[in-house]
C-alpha cells in the first residue's frame, strides 16, 4: 500500500509551531531517556539534546496503523486525526486570545474533545489505555481510543477554568510528548499514581489539568470540589465522578483571566511538564528545558506554596444548580456536579453546608496570603468595569477572620507543610 500517513505525529506539527518565534523553524528537543545502541561492536548512548524542526519531533512511524493479517490500514491517521487537527487550531487560538463572541461556543465544543483525544493519542496515553483494557492488542487499543474519545470532556467541562498569562515572564512555556498534563500535589512523580503510563486521575479532587495554548498562555482546569474545599483528602474522587453522562452547563463568564504568572511560577509549571513527560520535551530556548536548575525548591507538594495551579477562590460561590427551558416545552436541570434532580446526591445539603464552611475559610486564608487584588478576574461583558480587587475594607475583614482560623488546632502546621523552604529563582 502507499506509504502516506505512515509517520504519525502524536503532538501535531501545527501545535508545535505555535511555540516557535516568527522566523524560527527548529526547536531544542530533549530526550529524557536516550537509548543505548550497539553498532559495529561499539556501544554508545544517543545524543539527548537535538535541534530539530517539528516534522521530526513527537512522531513515530505506524503509531496509528492497524493490521489485519498482512493488510495495513492508516485510516485513523488520515480521517480521525485529520479531522481533529483541521478544526482544533482555530479553537486553541480562540482561547489563547480569548474574547467572548459568536465563535466561543464552537471553540469550546471543539477544544474539549480535542484535548481529550490529545491525552489519549500519545504513547503515554495509549500505554495507559492498554493497561486499563488489560490487552496488548494494538488494534483493540486504537479502536477503543476512538470509541471513548470524549472520556474526559464532562469532568473538564464542570471544572473551574482559568487562562493564565506568562507575557510578563522572560521564560515561556515548554511542551512535552504528553501536552495535556495532570498534576496533583499529593501524587509525587515516583508514586504509584504517576509510575509508568499513569497520570493522576483527573477525577481526584486535587488534580489540576493544564494545556499550554501558546508560549504565553496556558489553560488550567481545576475541580470545583477542590476550590471549594482544599482541606479534604487529595486522592478522594470528586462528586459524581462518572465519565460518560450528561454534563452540567458551562458558563463562559466564569472563566478567570488576567492571572499574570511570575517567572518563578512559569519555571515551576515547566518543571511539572518535564516531570510528567513520558520521554521528550521541546522548547525554542535550550535553557528552558532545565527548569530544575533554576528552582530553589522542587518539592512537588510545595510548588507555588501548594497553590501553583489554584484559581482565585474569591470568585467561587456555593450552589450552582441550573435549570433550562426549551422552546416548544420541556426543561432540564443539573446541579454543579452534573447530577440530575432524580439522581442520588443531587443538591446534597450536607455536602453543600460542608463546602460552604470550607470555602469561607479558604477565601479568608487566600485573602490573607495573596492580598486584596484578585489573582485572575472574571470578565463582565455588560456595562460594568472589571473588578480587579476585593477592596481594602473587605480585605481587612477577611484577614481578621483568617487570624481566627489560624488559632484552630493544627492549622499553622498544615500551612507550614505547603510552604517552600526557599523561594525565588537561582541566578
């Protein structure tokens, strides 16, 4: 058969090119596990650092080729990924330079399925899927990947979204061979949750998912249950953790914007990207591939003093039940976790009361730690101006409440466990 569609990019070329400056056509490509080969009786380790163009990076021959006896089929690359990679660039660009308009709905409905497939299509993602299936069959894995392609969409659609900005940092975001990254501060890289092909389960309350959109923008998704209550067991599954079900309604107005990351925060994000990669990372600047050399602390739990990826909780509220009516009759409704009125746990009053108490405590702690200015704001597309700050009087009252919380048994020790011994970047 023809050899077209044989060389399969699991991180598309169009995505890689988004991270290259204008006029630059090659990137630094780091192999984290370079192979040792033997040739003519001599053994040596391949070069770990290469300077290649996107055509040669993050690609593997016949990764998506199915075989039926002697017959090879490359329709998955040609049609399935071909369609995704044609529609996704516009959606990624829309959220990288977000402005709510008539294109936002289509962009949302394209980006989420794309991210879900992107998480599955990499060697790490396919390895995870094989382990879940308990099968070594490549054909079965690839067929199942297409069947469950939207597996992560509902969980992410019910998350708190923030688009963080690295434009004020000299260091920009790097990319990896597994660019949709899951981070849980209590799932260390050497833990069972991160070994082999594993990522932290995105349904664990403390798991953040992030996806670099450009050198300066990154989409961060955080489970609502964690923003409401970051004091619970980080490995606990969020409410209503089922993958395949109708999702709660997504509100574009709830996306947090204008969180300007410090250079230290960008380097910490790059460190997580590197430690979560399966084998390869890439960047237009060689030095950005070694974030560990610049950080004074690489303690997994203490990155960002425990809250590197956390959105500003002061924008979060309780409740969240939504009802909609349809033209011609009929209606539907969901609570904040996607449960229908007739489902178990719908509007769980005990959970709501617990989350409210935890959320109020966290908002006071956050205000005392972060100051009166919001770390990310929600955009208002009406006549009102953006609120950049909670105001000095409100901030002082929250600080006073936090001083009361600090008197609780074990509270000071809990906070110390999240604090870095040393912050700032090495010169």
